[in-house]
C-alpha cells in the first residue's frame, strides 16, 4: 500500500497566491490524499470558495489565531491513516515531483522527522523566478543568529549535497506523522503567533533524537513576505521576531540567549 500524504496550508489574505499554490499541487506526479486549508482571519475569505469546492479539500475558517495555532487546528482534520503531512505556505509553489521525491527520500531515512528542500525566490509582482536562493535549510551562526542558508545568493552549483540540517523553513516541511504524534495536539508552540515557530519545532524534535533533512532534489518557489531590507519591515513584526528568538532559548536553554537578548534590545530600543 502506498504511503498517504496530506497537505496543510495556513492562509491570511492570501487571495493573490493561493490559486497558484493549489495549481502546483494539482500538477503533482503523486496526488495528495487531502488538502486542508486553514484561514486565519482573512479580511474577506470569499476567495476560499473555489478551493472548498474541490473533493479532496477541507477549508476551516478561524479568527486571526496566528500561524502556529492555525497549523495545529489543521492537524485536527488530518486523516488518521495519514503517513506524511506536507506543510506549505500559500505563497509556496511546488515543482511537479515534490511529493513523489519526498516519499522516496523519507522511506530511505526512517529517523528523519521533517524533510525540506531548495526554496528559490519568486517575484509575484512580475510573475517570475528571481534566480536567487530563498532557503536551503536554516542554520545558526557561531554567535547564535538563525538564518536561511544561501538567502539572496544566485542559484548555481551550491548546496547540492543532501544532508541533515539544524532547522527547516516552515514554508516547505514534509513531515513524518509518527514523529509528530508525541507533540500533538500542540505541535507548533502557540505562544509563537508568527515567526520562528518552525525553528522551535526543529530544535524540539532534534532534542528528542529526530533528524531534520535537506535535499536539493526537493524544489519549490517562495514569494516570502520578508524584504531584503529590514527597514521596510514593520517594526512591530521585527520586535515579534526578536522576542520569539528569546522564547526559543527560554524553552531550550543555551548560551545563545545572550545574542537573542542583545538582538531584542537593538530592535526594541534602537530600531535596527
């Protein structure tokens, strides 16, 4: 019997990207068993009507509970026989063989909890690839800063090795349900409204002996809300991100707490 795969997508005012996201799911060489779309407080959720008409789609509409809580709500609708769940953002556009290749890799690597791949940037305003890397796994600098490896670099002959990584980007997470069950019903920490909940989950699973894995065979495009210039990002969002980094080290004590607190001061007081 073939493994069963479900997909969870959390949306919020995602009318400009969700149709394209769903289209790339339709083009998969291996079709998912179900698609669960959780809307977290869109101003106008009528754009979800077309999605809800699909026979394998379930749409749940919530108040704006945040990314972590909305994903947890989506997991409540997961079919009990599901072997894998693919978490993607509505602004993530999959290449045609993501599910097929992910299954093959995960079946070979039974200690891997979550698989991610090469995310390439996508310019929605021009409807084209940027030619730049968005993420090839999340890493931590020697002083403690978490970062998407390769972000902004040209797509080329880099990051071509399949390897375990410290953390994975929440825009593309192919997860083994048997690894997630012990963390349910709150897989994602709901005190993280948005930002860095993927890192906290990665750290938690690693501490329990599971592996996080990156494979360049898994390819997708990501529009990403973050701009390369931090000054263009709303200050309250940068403060939230910095505060969440402190939360990670409150839950998982580390000397890197010094960096997290320093970063929070820089953002909160000096607006950098």
